[in-house]
C-alpha cells in the first residue's frame, strides 16, 4: 500500500475515534437539531457571527491509546488484504520463459546401413530411420508459463528425430520405395515439430494437498518395481493425473492415474490394438492406477507403493458394443468391458541412515499377473515366445536387502552386502525398462531391471544394455578402498535361479516366453535383433524348458590419478563369470553348459586444457563355452562348443566451451567365433565405427 493511502486511512480513523472520545455517548451530532454552543439563542442579533471555539485538547494518554488502536486496526486490515493477494510485493509475477536445445549426431561405420540410431524399432515391421551411417539434427524448445505463484504450465516442442542431412528435404509424403523427389520417405524424415510434454501444475488451497499435476510426467515418483521412471527419450510420453500431499513428516502421499502406453505395456507388447484376437480394440481408457505412502522418522523411512494395471476391452456379448452379434438383448446405451490383462504390484521399502557409517535398505514386494485367453493372442506359442508377460494367472514375490558399511574402521574402506530373491513369477509390465540398476552386482551386462519389458532399442552402440533379473536368487559382496588418489574395488556374486526346473520341465510352449534365443553369453558389442551376428542369448530369455543353473561372478577394478600435468587417470577392470547349467539332468553330460567368460578393459584419460579432454583404451574378452547352444533330437543332445574372442581399441575426445558440448568416440572391434561345428564359425569379423555428438543449450 502507498504512503498516501496509509496516511489517509490513519487520518480518517483518528478523526472518527477522536469524535467518539469527546462524545462517548453520542449525544452531540452534526444533525440539524444540534445548536452550536458558540451561536446566540432566541432572537438576539449581534450583527455578525462569532468565531468558532477551538476544540478541546485531548489528554496525552488518551491520544496515545487512540493512535495505538488505529495502528493495530490498520495492520489487521493490511494483513487481511495481503492474504487476499493485495499489496503482495513477493508475489511471483506472471511470466513466460523459453529454452532451446540443439543436437546433432554423426554416425559412421564400415557397412552400408543408413540411419540416425544404431538400434531402432525391434518389431518385425521395423522402421526407416535406424542404421549405422548418417548425420541427423534435432531442435527442442521448452516453454514454461507461470500463471501465478500457485499455477504453472509447460510444454516441449521437439523436432522428430530421423531426418538425415543427406535427405536435403522431405515433405512427409511416403511411397513404397524411396526416391529422389523429396516426397517419399515419410514423416520420420520430415523433421516436423511435435508437441510433447504438455502439463499443468497447481498448488491449490486444499488441506494436505501440495500439488496437483495434470499431463506429462517422467513417472519418477514411484519405484522401478511398480511404475518405473521413463527412460530419458520417453520422459514426455507418460501422461496422467497426479496428486501429491502430506500430513507432515509422519505421512506423505501420492495418488496417480496414468494412461497405459499402447506401445508395450501388455501381452504381446500391446494393449489390444494389434492383438489378432481382439475385434474393435478399445485402448483409450486403459490405465495404471497407483499410490505411494511415505513416512519419515528419526531412525528410518518407510515407503509403500501399490500399482494396478488394467487393460480392458469391450464385451462383444453386450449389444451396445461395436461388432456385437447379440441381437436378442435390448440396448441400454452402456457398454460392458472385460479385463484383457491385469497386473498388480505392491512393495514395502525400509531405509535407515541414522548411523553415519551404516546404511540399510530392504524392499519386499508382491505381484499379480493375469491374462484373459479370450482377449490375448498367445505369443508364447504363436510369436516365437516374444511377449513381456507369461500367459495365465501368476503370483510372484521378491526381496532385496542391502547393507552399506561406510568406512566403519577409518581405513577408507567401504563394505556393501546385498541379498536378492526375485521369484520366477514376478511380473512388472510397467516397471523401469532401463536407465536404472536395481542390484549391486556388475551382472552379465551393464544394468539389471525387474521386468521382461527391457528397452534395448532406440539406442546407439555406445549405450548400455540391460537384463531382467526375474528368477535371480543370491548375494553380492562389494569392497571399495579409496586411499588418496587410488581407488580399488572387488566384487563376488553367487546366483542360483528360481527358474530352475530340476528333473521336470517348464512350459515354454504355451505359458512362459523364452524369446527364441536362449543360450550363450549375450554379445552386446555386435547386437542385432535378428541375431544375425550370433549374439547369443536374448537378454530377456529368463525361462528355459530345462534349467539347473548356477553362476559365480568376480570383478575387480581400479583407478589411479597421477598428480602431474592436469591429472592423468589410469583405469583397469577385470570380470570373470563362471556359468554352469546342467539343463536336463536326465541327459548325462551331453547337454551340460559350462561357460568361462573373461572380460578385460584398460584406459587412460586426461584433460588437455580446461575445455578439452581425451582418452584411449583397449578391451579384450575371451569366452570359452562348452556345449553352448543346440538341441536334443530323439533323446540325443547336439550342443557344439564355442570359443569367442573380442578385441577392441577406442579413443574419446570431449570438448566443452561457452555452452557448446562435443563428444567424439572412435573404435575398432574384431570378433572371432570358432565353433566345433565349422558351419557356425564367424572368423575375423572387423568393425570400424564412430559416433560424434554436438549440442548446445540456449
């Protein structure tokens, strides 16, 4: 409020209160019946009016009381007005801000596949933008609008990634065969701008409610076992309604309804839209419902998350349903639905870091999965076992307990121990698909997730691969020592498997998906969806007809930074995996798998200037796999032995200056696969490939 307004209010209030003090009973007023005491009465005339008498002086104590009363009333009124939004100097002004991101990728390899990403769409239909040679650019624009201090909205406008520099231009038209017209390669090559990430967030004046979020989200508020955080390139694709609130530290909550992605979150990687047995698919209402409760105490934190996935389709027996053949019953204007697929997941997690050197984290969970055979095509039997959920009804459970001892002996030595037990029937169709690592172990490949819905696609050859841990049961011990500039770590992990079959067999013909390629160490260096390079086991292949398996993993790594130049760091890592599987114990020895897998890597890296750094390195892997893959025909096992050698040299250059970021990676890879069956050999396969990325934000 301005000074003038404050003085005016104070003056009016002071005059009013002074009048009341002089005439507390209100007997004298300015009405026409009152006669000023300074004027004569009757008919007496003095010829001129007398000067008005001076007002009586106020007692100083009374004056002070009046002023105090005025000040208090004025402050009360100002407080009331500020609560209503008036005179609030700290109020966030209405604003609209923009941010831009420029990105260009360069891919080169000694083959003739062209594209913008090494591994694209794994579906049989594939795509027309993935490959190993191409230069592609994209632009992202992010807008954020602040409507008030309690309401904000935003969106991202992103160019579609797939247009190559060599396309020159493409208008989005598509023809059966690409040509030189610039009107043949479709929208993926047109670099059109797509509206993404639209959201509205409000902090309403509702008790306990902190915020209500409407629209796009990366789904990071739950956990990897229920509804997992979306991978980075899908961070805008999840959309839903989210309510976040709390009753203080004792209890906070999150409620959500998330639209179910028709792209992958269901049997056969669909929510019905492409299922051969579903007529007139109804996917628009499919959703995942979830809540999270969290309670924080001095000693520990408890978090409980539950999610429920519901994929429903119209009941064709309902005469109101599209395609219904029911001509007997009368229509009532409403359509009954049946659950095509249901998946429930519930976890309880306890975390404690009350003691500085001791960290404890324990999580346990339950899962329920059910397919309706009338509405789900059996991809186990009809699509070579490619589906992220088993057929039928399944109850699963899991437990992971980790203890971290952070330098308890003041020797710069950390000790970590983990126990894990993930059941054979654990299903989490909407769990984290990548970019999270659930276990302490180094594993077979780069990271571990708790779903068959692993996303090893839409990525480059430099990106990590992930594997599901369904059925894993075992423990890990990891020791890390950091004396000064030296860091050393050693791991030991033992795994047996809840998917073992004993002398029986698992139904991989109709119930459990095996993803066709079931044997051998996965070669992520020369990965191909069709397994044309004999990449070994599909990472998703956790179910086998016959399995009696045990794995031991040992890892050691070290790094040392020399105190000269700007700091030169030398790194080395070794991993040994001893993997044995008796498969069918009724076949003595002839089908037993015995793998000894050795991985070795060294590198040297150093900053050249404040902006420029470089690294060079080498990797050498040697795998000896007795009776790796084959088949049993008429009771006779035929499993050839494999010896695989991989050698790789690589170099990296990174440059960052004035908002510009550049990374260049070059590698030369040689793979030699020698099998006892010469028809399976892949000798001296040599790959030269590089990737460069240039980006800037503004």
